[in-house]
C-alpha cells in the first residue's frame, strides 16, 4: 500500500516541471507541423488497383463512399478463347463531412486501393464541397508516405516472391523457345548462311541446275577458252 498523498505529489511535480518550461508556438501555416507517419488525414485512392468490388462502400458505417461503374467486354486473349467482362470505374467519391476516419474501408480493401494520407488541409467554406471525387483522391495518393522498412530478419513479402517466380518462368520459357546453335545450317543460331543465298552449297558455290559438268569450250584443268598445252603446236 502506497504512502497517502503520493499520487497528488507526483501530479504537482509534473505541473511544476511544465510551468518552468518555455512554451513554443508553431507559426502555422508558415511552419508545417511534423506529423506522425500513420496520421489519419484523408483517404487517398490508387485507382489502378480498384476492381469495383464494393467492399469499402458496403462496410462503411457512415455510407459516405459513392461508387459508380459499368461493364465492358474484354476480347479473347487467344483465338478460340472466351470473351470476358470487367468492371470499369466511373465514379469514386468520399463525403468527408460524414466520414468518421475509422479506417474500415482501408482495412477491408483486398487490392490495396485505399491508403491513409497525412494531408489535412482540405477545409471548405461550403459543407457540400467536402465530397471529393476520384481526381482529388488520386492527387492525395502522392502524399502517402512510404511504408516503413521491414525487419532484416523478416520473411520476404509474398508479392515479391510471386513476382520473382513469374519472372523466372517467363525467362525459362523464352530460353526454351530459342533454337539450339548446334542444329541447322552454318549460322551461329542454326540458320542458313545469309551470305550464300538460296540454293547455294557452301562448299561448291551456287547451283547452276546442270548435271552435265562444264559447258562447251571449257577445259576442266585450264578454265574456259584455253587450249590444252601441246595441241596445235608445231
């Protein structure tokens, strides 16, 4: 059991220490405040990751998220494939006059399309102007701070592991599609020698299409138009 009045003495000691310190006033807006990295300012939208799954709008306790979309048909990726449909985002707006900054929409988003931004300077003179559309939410995306560094002993994020495996499979498939250099013609990649041209034997020259040998007046030993030595000599 503590000494009676010890709590009051501790409280008075804190008060006295505070009274003796000089107060410092930040000259806002000339001096911007240093906010914590996880400050809940506004909600930013990374539009490319949004699949219009509507989870954020359904889970919002205040119903302050408005989403509109339409369906588009995606052609088949390969001949004979099946066409697919996908949702295209038309409108994504948040009414910050209703938002209570609970962060449920950010937590339930399965595709990391919503983030907290420390931006807080978005006051308006009219309450109706506090409903910000996706263009404004996208601009706030660039004020989102970078995530903190992972513990060096922590496991690699699964997104990095999946991306690396996909890249390795793609490189292996490309390497398998390349022809073997030891097969084919005289080229380095197994193709025919481009300098020889079509119908060319690299060892004998162009194929003339004749199977009878040299033409008339040609001596195989001395070349065309040359008399054999010793003939016609006197």
